[in-house]
């Protein structure tokens, strides 16, 4: 007698197809994230050049705090862990500041 909980070949194929579909979506989202980050960094490079030209500091703690609060709220609304969103933004901000410091030295 067949065990009703044992997966069949059809079940396995359906699971694999769904897994592939989801992974394809993840790959597309990852590509979009990379392209969006590249665009963001193009803008922040321009900010860095503007700051350097006008002798402004590379970091803007007040702006950074506002951005963190804004992204935490967006994350909450999107059902994403706000702490994760803050860590992610802090990582990006640190890289932007590093770029701005490099631009200011050149």
C-alpha cells in the first residue's frame, strides 16, 4: 500500500519547478538591487564632489539620522525588520562617507 505522505515523482517535479520559479524571482530582484545601488552611488558621488568643492564635511550626521528614521519606518510598513534596514543603511552610509573622504582628498 502507498504511503499518502510519501512524495511522488510528480510532487518532486512540481516542488523543483516552484523552487526554480522562486529562485528566478530572487535572482531578478538581486539584479535590480545591484542596479539601484549603482544609481544611488552615482548620485552620492556627485554629492561628494559638490561637498568637496564647497569644503563641506563628508558626513552629515543630522541627515543620516533622518534617513535612518525614514528607512526604519519604510521597513516597518513593508514588514521588514527595521533593525535590518538600519544596519543595511549604516553600511551604505559608511561606504558613501568613505567615498566622500576620498573625493575631498583628491
